C-alpha cells in the first residue's frame, strides 16, 4: 500500500490513547466530565456497530443470514452500545451542564479516543457515496471489500475489543477511591461497563463460532482513505524507496481508473489509447519479470528455505507469460483501428507512467525512459534489496503493478466489447484475404474481432495468474501488499477471468499458443519459424474445436463457435474479406456486481 | 535478407515522385518497419522496449498514411518482403540501424510533402506520419560502436 494513513493507524492511535488514560479524576464535576467523555467514545462505537449491522453498500443478491452468529452479534452489539450510551447520558440539568470547558486527565484522553475513532469511521465512509434518492453506492474499489461480511466481522471484532477496553477504564474509574460525592456517575459507569462487556462477550461468542482470519484483520487495517495521491512522474533523484512508492501509487491510481471504467460509463476508447496501454503493459510486465528474477537471486541469503525462492521464480515466469500475452495484444491492436469521434479524449498516460516507474526500478540509468533505446543496464540484485527488509517492499511494488494490469485488461476488454457491438472496429483493407474494398479500411471481420477479444482475455488471465503468484510471494515474505489478495477474495473478484465466456474464432486461439510461447522462450526470433509455430498452434486449436463439434463430444456451457460451421448460422452484413459480417460473437457480459444498498 | 528489404524501401521512398507516390512508398515503408520491428520483439534483447514501441509507432504511421486522401488505391505490391514475414533475420542492432536509415528517408520526404500538399487531409497525414517516423528513428538510434 502507499504510505498514506490507513484505518489501522486510527485503531492504533485510539488504543494508544486509551492505554495512556490519565489519573482518576478527583470527583464531582471531574467524574461527570470523564463519564461524558467515555459516553462520546461509546456513541462512536455505536455508530460503527450500526454501520456494520446495516451493511451499507452491500451487494444485492448476497444472502444475509439473519440467524448467523455474526449477524446476531452485530445487531446485539448495536443494541448494547446504545444502552451503554443511554446509561451515561446525564439528566438535563443546569447544574451538570456547565458548558464547554477544557477537560483534563482521563476525560481528555477519552475525548481524544472519540475523535480518532470518529475520524477512522469517516475514513471508511469516504469509500461510499449516495445517489440523489439516498441509495448508498460504492465510490472506490475498496468499498466492495468493506461491505463484505468477512471485513464487517473484522470491524465488529475491533469494535468489541475497543468496547472491552472502554469497559475496563469505566470500571477503574467507578471503583477509584474518593468518590463518595458522585454516586450517580459511578453507578452509570458501572452499568455502562456491564453493557459493554455484554457486547464484547456476544462478539467473542461469534468469533468462537466463526473466527476472524488474521488476513481479514490485516485487510481492514490496510484500508486507506478514498483520496489518492496526485499523479507522480519519476525524477532522476528518486532512490529505490521512492521508486517503489511511486510504482505503488501509480498502480493504485490505474486500478481506481479501471474500477471506475468497469462500473460507470467511460469515455470512448481510442486506437491510440488501446495501443498505448498494450505497449505500456507489455513493458511493465517485462520489468516485473526482471525485478522478480533479481529478487529471487537476492532472496537466497535471506530466506534459506528454497520454497520462497522457487515461489518468486514462479512469479517471475508468470510475469513473463503476462508480458507475452500483452505483447500479443499489442500486435493484434496494430492490425485494427477504432472509429472514434474526433473529439475523443487523449489517453491519460498513467499506464505509461507505471512502465516508467518499474523501468526506473529495473535499470540503473536514473534518466531511463521508454524511448531510451538499447543502452541501459539492469540494476544488480543487491542494489534493489540491500537488506532483508527491502525484499517485502520490492515484492509489494511488483505485486501492485501486476495487480493493476489485471484490472486494466478487464476494463479494456469490456470497452472493446462495446466498441465491437457498436461496429466501431475496422481493419486495413489490405490486411484482408481479398482486399477488393475501395476504401483503405473495412469493417473488421468476425474472426478479427474474436481474435482481439481473445488476446485481451488471455492477457487478463495471464495478468491475473501473475498477480496471484506475486500475491503468494507477498504472503510468504510478509509484504504489505498481501491484503490485495484478501480484498479480491472478500469481494469475489478474484475469479473475474474465469467467468468470462470463451468465444473461439474459427481459426481461434489464445495468443500466444503453446508452441509459439515455447519458441519465444527459447529465444527464437525468426519470423519464419514463429509463423510456422503459429500455424501449428492454430492447427492444434482447429483439431480440438473439430473434436468438440463431434456429436458425442461433451460441451461446456460457453458459447463456442465451432469451426467450419455454416455461414448461415452467423448472419450479418458481408465485409471485405467475403466471409462473415462484422458481427460480434456471442460474448455475454461478464458477471458484474453492481453495488446497491442492501435492503 | 531483412535489411535488403528495408534498403529497397529506402530507395522507393527516395525515388518517389509526387504526393501519391510518396504516400504509397510511405505506406509500404511503415508496413515493412512494422514487420521488421515485430520480428525483433524478443524480451531477451536490450532493444525489446524499443522494438515494441517502434512497431506500434509504425502501425500508427501506416494508419495515418492510409487516411491520406491522395493515397492511390488499391495499393501496389510492397516489393520484396515489404509488410510480410521475413526469413531468418539479422541481429537486432543491424536491423535497428537499417530501420533508422529508412526513418530518415521517410521523415525527409513526408515533411516535404506536408509542406507542399494542397489538401489539409494530406498535410495532416504526412505531418503525423513524419512524427511517427521520427519516434521510430529515435528508438532505433543504435550506437555506431555496437
């Protein structure tokens, strides 16, 4: 995560202040002041409990089991905290409403706790918004995780822990000697303490029934505010720590854009923006591979167990596959164009920023740019991670970068699908088998559209696998970014690419195919040999599809178009290649979780 | 083999007379550069980022030329290997230098065409394509002692 404040900072601060509660008040008004300060803390905790019980922004269709121990605990926690606050509410009387005056000792500490906890709650609230009709909506990619039952449980556990600490403070104050003059506040404190203990006990019972995993607590603590740091560009003076931080911030910004694109209408994509992103993603995954290989080398002396090094090497290989798949996207995009309005916005360029940040981490040249040409050396492993503590931080940066590539592939896949439906994809007529067209560009044939969607899907899958592999490494070495995987698991977004239906072209194949990949991994650059590999890959795919089209073959549920099917089965307008129309293959929308308020 | 094709394109670009021929030779040259750059997109070479970016710039340059109103259509043949897959290629450094020389020829002719073309569409196309050629030329700036 980037170095901004996170929810865990507020929890830590609240606990620190509570532990530092000053001496017991002398009695009389001081005790009443302290009781009111404790009440303020209890009221804030009650607001947390209300949020948890109401589950703002929960996704529709998610089953709420009213009978579950956690649901009961959330409802009871709210009730008990409410009751505790009522016990501490003073009767309206001029004598005990002396107006605003500086609090002292324990009262001041508890006021501080209330302020910090309220600020923490507001930090969480920044991830939600509301529509004019009052419906709560998700504003950031963190909101689905915050609304998930797992994270709500973690939050309730934190609230219960804080409540039990408040109860202990209340008891201590109520039993302190020298209070004979203030029986009412002492009684109120005892009663409130009892309610707080009841609340904590209910949550404890739910925890025993279904424990809160440490990963969920870590995720809750890592949740930042919704505001992202401004866009940054690396300067020649950035050191390794600065480059890591810049990589993470840029990846977070790209993930946010991808999340918004996936959830709200986005400006039209352009040929330029697509090509730009594909190039940058190719280079980013390339840099991630190089960085992971360097870390693997550096890991040996610090992590003697061979498993960690093997895990990092696997992640590097996964990043290499992501690079190959993004390169296939880049190549495919060089053969299509999108018809876009002349006023279409220019790409924001932040994906290039990420390639630049990761490139500056990878290469020694402090002025390295994407256009630097061949003269650049990679950093030696010891320069990237001078101590064992640097390894998790470097892994975090790489993990964030790979994670945002997956999100980017998802957003662009959806936008490209929409462009295909709108008939906005064209190809150079010359690239078609029968280029009799009278214009330089012709509507893209179905096979080309299927190809481009296919390579995006492959890039998404490869990026997802690379992010998953990096996430495993992050967990093994204790990198802060491990919460990314927890967030995906909590929100059910880790299976995005497994849910995308598989449209298969007649000549369809996920680029690059296994033979082409092997050839490239062997270092083969000869176009002649690569073309043969591609042809063989396609022939293999054809064989599989022919086999799948056999009457006895069992089929999956995906809308697979078998090769050699009658053209009549794919109606639409003819195009320049004399084959099928530029009709989008049957690619149902991937399951989207549109956030709405839970009833 | 590949460089022979590139140098043939250099000759075509230099020999082009008149706007339609310049555009036609530029289109073929960008196709040739695209194919050559893609042939060297191998992550094992230090030129990998440069070839990735150069290939995309070549595609953008080709698209710009294709949109030029004065481009003759249908196109002529590309010549030896232009826009098609080559046989076994030369080292990346040799290819990069050959591409850089093709870019120089393209920049010169396209900028001149942009200055003299009567139509705004042709001028814009030539100017943009010259810009793409300059990008590729910068990316392919391989040191002489390599």
